[in-house]
């Protein structure tokens, strides 16, 4: 968790969290090949050398490694990324790191060569640089030095995107343009705004679209009128959604308590945060996210730090809804169980994701069924009452990349027509969601749990794995074994998150009716961006 969340794709690829940002903002579906790492490239080149593809020649960084990077990008750029199944028009390449770093040197050289390979009017380089504000003065020296370094390795930026905490002064823009040898129009100021959803509006206001059109000579190409209309509709929807956010009052806020294990590193739950934001935007509410370390809800914390304990419980009790996300390990588990019990008994809207579902099952078994020592094999492998078990097909000795990963179906069970969650999915018989877990509800307890009133309304295609739980006579008490946050989009929020946030705001019935109909329409007609964009993260 050092660098934040591990994002999961449809094909099970565990990738950089930036891929999640591309999917959310552009409404596209990427694969593990969109995430290019040094290790992948070296492995690819070594495998080619072992096969004899280089005919015994000495394998070098240039040209073999740099050519492999370019070939990989070109191949990925042709893969369809939305439901039109058409080849993308544009490939966005994010080159991470800093110019001058040893790690990125082969990739920088590959980009220099790719510019020549792509040809004139087919390659655009945007260099992102920080403009710090020191003692009230906007400093341009870091940007000047960065542009000098990037030019020294053969890249000439077409646009310079300047990050700053405040709008750039005209004098700052002029200074950057002068000393970086670009026109003032080629300096794009990206200052801090109310939310990241306002950034596209900021870029449009500065004429970025015109700059892109000029550099790529887009006026030479004809675009289907239907695509133009669709693109305009998407843009209008985006502007309407984000500008309305500015009008929210504090009285229109919804407070969500996130009870987790990694609350000191918010990026660990980045997709969860974004999914909550998408849902709050959709119902025109201001999201007030309260972070609660699950361990702070436990008696041991009360003994060691009463102030921390009472503060955590006050925040939990005053929240409109309780969310327990995924996680690993034993720390904070008893606090999560207490949070789930609070939400179930008060009653308060509850959403449990992956571990959060397992926590809800354990709590129900303990408090309702009287199985006082109910637990998970993850917390106590030798316990007698293991309500949650290690998946039998998973290798218990290998930790890396061996979980149940990727897009998998969940079938809603007969008799679940009453389900609030199913209605949010448009009454669908089945849904596809992404997974990332090693443990699951123990099948040996399903019949007893069901008889006690815990409804397993969603199962896998074989009916063996429990995917969704829901309490019938509760404002909203849902647990899902999958991770719905990976498929939430800005203009199409995840149904479990939307239902949870709407229930927390007290408007679930209204949202269920409207959103359920949209989900039905989506299932029939599909949904895609007017501009087909692929993405590559290096």
C-alpha cells in the first residue's frame, strides 16, 4: 500500500491506479497491456532473444529495447476500448517519472523515435511541469530547467502544462513562453480548482481543444454527424454535472463514514472515493467523507486513548451511512464488526465491499445466530467456526497475483425481485463486476445463514460462491464480494455505490426508479464516448 491502490481490470490485470483514472474519465475499458513497465519490456525482449528472433546479434537498449516499446504502443493503440468495437482514433501515452532518471531513459528515447515514426501531425508532446509559489512569487526556473533537459534528450514539447496552486499570472506565462521557446498559447495553466471534474472545463476555457485541432490538423478530417452530436451530449452532461456541484449547500450534504484499515493513506481507497463522488454528483449532494480507523472503535483503543475512541464512535454515530471497504489482515477487524452491527441495528445504510461483505456475515452469525466465535480463516486458520474460508483453488503459499481476479458474472437468485440493489441494476438477471479476493463465505453455513434471514441474492454462475447479501427490511444493507468501485464512471456511477449514497441521503426510492430505467436502456443500447481514445501508462 506504499503507493496507494492496486487497480484491477476486466482481464484481471493488477495495474497502476492511473489506469483507473483513464477508465473513469473516458468511459473506456483497458487491458493489462495498457500498463507498460520496465519489467514487461525486458521480459519481452529476452523472450525474443531466446527464440532467436535477433539471429544471434547483441541485444542492446537501442535499438532493441526502444523498438519493442514502440511496437508495444502501436499494437495496444489499435485495440478497441469501448462497445463500438472500433479501432481508437487517439492513443494517450503517459510517460511517468522525471526526465533525467535512469529508469525512464529508454522510454524517453523510445518516445523521441516514435515521434519520427508516427510522422508529422500525428504526434503531440505535452510536458507537465510544476510552478511553485514561494513567498507569494510564482517561480518559473523549475519549468525552464525541465524543458531544457527534455530538449537535451531530443524531445520538443508542443504544449507546456503548468501545475500551480493558483492561476498563472500573465507575466508568468510570458516568461515561460520566452525562455522555453514556445508561444504564450502553448502554455496551459492548470491551477487548483474545486474538484478534478472541473479540470476539463478549465482546459477548454484556455483553448486547448483549438490547440489540439491545429496541431493534429483535425479540420482535414470529417467526423460523422452522429458522433459529433453524441460528443456534444456527453460534454453538456459533464458541464451540467460539474457546474451544479458548485451550488451545493452544506444543508445538501451527505456524510459517509469509511471504516477501514488504511485510512492514513487515502489513495489506498482511491476508486472507492471516486465512486462515492460519482454518486454524490448524480444525486446533487455534497459528499462529506469521514475517515475512521477501524481499530479506533475497539475496546483496546478505549483503554489506551479514550479521546480517540469516543471521537471515532461519535463520527460513526453521526454519519448518514457506513461503508466498510476491502482489505487484508487482522488489524481493525473487531472495529469493523462493531461498525457493521451499528449500521444493521440502528438502522443505517451500509455497504460492505469484499472484506466488508465478509465482516457483515461474521457479525450476523455472532449477533443474530448466536455463533459467538464466528470468524474468518484469514483471522484464525484453526478456528472452529470459520464463516469465511480460503478459496480451495487458490495457492496458499504464493501471495502475488493468485487471487480471484477480473470481470466475472453474478447471477441474481430467484425470489430476489424485491432487492433494492437488483432494481438499481435495472432488474437484470445477471451483472458483470470485477473481483480481487482470496477468501469467500463458507458454503457449509449458507443454509443456516439464509434460514436466519441473511439473504444471499447474488451468486456466481455455478451457484457456489456468495456474491451479494442484502437485508430485506432495512433502509439499505448490502454486501458485495466483488469490487464495484472499479467500474464506476463519472457519468454512470456504480449501482451499489449510488444506492448506498442515495439511501444515506434519504432519496433511495426516487433514485432507484430513475437510475434503474437508465440501466435497462444501457443494457439494450450500450454506451460509449464519441471520441475513441486508448491509453497507455508507462
